[in-house]
C-alpha cells in the first residue's frame, strides 16, 4: 500500500499571525507591533533648524517695523494715562476721546500691515463715519468694543516689540563679541578659534531670526481677535445690511407699482386721446373732442413726471442706502388716491371710490400700502379687463382697515405686450404679511375679479 507523502517529515512550522497595526487617536504616533520592523528613519519628523522660507522676509520686516511703531504706541498709552488723570478737571474727557480716536486710526494701518507682511486675513472693524450724528459717533468711539480691543492690540504690540528689541540687542552684542574675540585679547591667532567665533556668531544671528519669526507668528494668532470685529459688531453690521436690503426691496416694489401703473394708465389715455382726435365724419374735419384729448395728454404728462420722480428716488436710494430713511416719507399714501383715480376716470375707467377712513389718522405704513393696493388693483383692471366698472371700498373696522377692489367682467383678456404679470400681487401679499395683514384675490361669480387686503392698525394708529 503506497502513501502519497506531500509534507516534509518533522515538526510542523507554524507562522505567527500577522498583527494589525495599532491605531491610536488622531495626532498620536503609531507604535509598531511587538517584534515588528522599526519605523523607517525617513518617515520620522525632523527638527527644523531654519524657519520656513515662505514669507520669511515679510515676517521679519513686520517684527522689525514694530519696534519704531511701539515707541509711538507707548506715547499713546502715556497720553491716555495723563488724560485719565486730568479727567477730574473736565478737560481730560476730551483728551481721552481724542486719544481713542487716534487708537482707532492706528488700528486701520495695523490691519493693513498684518495683511501685507504677516499674511493674516484680518476683517475690517465697523467704521464710525457711517453713523449719523456727532454725538453718536463719539459714543461709538468710546463705547465700541473694537476701540478697546485695538487698544489691547497696541499694548501687545508694545510688549512683543520690546522683546524683539531685547533679542536684537543681545544677539547682536553676542555676535559682535564673538567676532572680535580674537582681536580683543592678546592671544595668538588660531584658525580654529576664528572659525569657532564665526560659527557661534552665525548661531546668534539664527537665534535672532527665530525670535523675530516667532514674534510675528504669535501676533498673527491674536490679530483676528483683537483687530477684527467682535460678535456684537458683526451682529450690528448684519442688521444694517438687512435694513439696506429691506430698503432696496421696498424701493424696487414701489418702482414696480408706480412705473407699471403710469405706463398702463398712459397707454389707456393715449388710446382715448387718439379716439378723441379722430375726425367726426372721417373726411379730415374737426376732431371729436379736442378738449378731452388735451386733458388726456395732460394726464399722460403727469403720469410720466410721477414715474420719473419715483425713478429718481429709487436711483438715489440705490446709490446711497443711508438716504432710505430720509426718502421714505416721500411716497404717496391714501390721501393721494383721489388724484390717482382722477386721470383714470377721465380716460374712461368707470371707477367708484368709497373712502370710509380718515387717511391722515392712519399709520404711515398702512396708508402707503393701501395706496399701493389701489394702484396695483386699478393697473390690473386696465391691463386684463379694460375700461370696466370698478368699485373701491376702504372700510375702517376698528382694529384695522379693509381695502376691497372689485371690477366687472373684463372686455380685454390678453395683457399688453412688454411686461410679464404675476409679480404685483405677490409683492402686495408679502408687504401685507409684513404688517400682519392678509391678501385675498380671485375671480367673482359674475366673471369679474376681486382683490381684498386686510391691514391691521391697532397699536400703530397715531
């Protein structure tokens, strides 16, 4: 009986299982398994003798430039201390404000130097000049956290620059002593001694470079915190930006309403004037109604002037957002609705207005929006229904007003070319909801259309 022997005779050799590498927490060195191969020498971190060359010249220049600047900053601290002492006599308060204004100015060029030489992206602090009123600006200079953080930064700059100056003096003196060692003593000249002096002097220079580099790196760490805007200032800046955006949005909405209404009304009045100027018998005789045509052209002129005035106002606000508050009183309100409808009635629109509220007693926001509702509603009637009977009711319900606009079945279905519809009612609904109101719009049973806007007054009523 034959046996097929495929394994060698003798004790079997068992290979040890391969152990997985031990994984430590991120950042910790990974230890090799017991009995494993040691870590390659090439992968071990090497100690850096020279600083990083990227931006080294700028960092050194930033540290050296801080030495003369620190002298001026130290004078500022001395002036601030003297002003605080003189505050008991009254005049010191003015000096404190002046010193703090200079401190804010120093923060401006310190941010520029940090960006240019240290490569730090320092955000700008809010500018005081954007606020209105001298008293408000002075209060911000004294009470703003940015002013006192800048003052703290100047103090850090003085301390670091003093350390840099001390390092430069000590290392420079040591290098000079080492280089002149063989000449300062009556010793025999020796090449090895001279070489050792040069090496040690180079080491002193290297130490000075490291000190300057570390000083700049340390300043770069705290620069965004001390030179940048604080949390409260960022919140205030976001609020101002929100107010500017809201102002521009309101101007855009008003411009949409005014321009749309003016163009639509001018189109209707131009058509009416054209019919009034047509010959009576078609043979070139006198027109049908010359006076009516003149009145229609006058209304077209008024609409154009109103549209241009609204356009000028919009451009002024968009060019200088700070003027939004000054120009906010200029838009028309519910007191001007009679003049708005006068031209439409002359053009042939059968409009009936029932004003059951005291327009001067309404809050400005409610009165303006009610005017815009009537303006947008009549524009849509002209565009989509034509010259049809329209009823406008403004009712006072005690805690608010209701603006209801209802028109009969339309004679014109397509809108005039050149403008896409659908945005006017959306803007009105958004503005009504901002004031706590609501907007409802839809067709009526007789084929017309109804627009109802409810606006609360309540605590806003004057």
